[in-house]
């Protein structure tokens, strides 16, 4: 998979996301997948930047997008995003 995909990883040693915030993010992303035209406000400036990035990845890569989050209130957050490399 390494040769056919690009990835970007971000590590943050801050306070991290709690489980509730991650659930809200996943709910918003799921809602966008179900009815994208009704969720366009999430793309506007001032919205949640991570959600905005994920929506744009979904537009480009559909089910091939890469998105993983590991977060703990004590160890910070690790986010990995990516997608396939198209010729």
C-alpha cells in the first residue's frame, strides 16, 4: 500500500480528544456521507477544520480515503489521512 497511497500524519502532544468529541466528529462525517448537500455549511471557513479536510478527502477518494485517529486525554492525538495516488 505504501507505493500506491500517500499519507500524512500529525502528532499532537496536547490534551487530546475525549471519546465524546470523537463521536461527534464521526457523527458529523456520517451525516455528510448520507446527505452531502445538506451539510455544505461544514465546508465554510470557521467550521471544524478536521471535518472540512475529511469531507474534501471523501469527495476525492470516496471509500479509498485513509483516516485514522488515536487520541487520549493524557497522550495527545495522532491523526493519519491519505488516499490513493492516481496517475
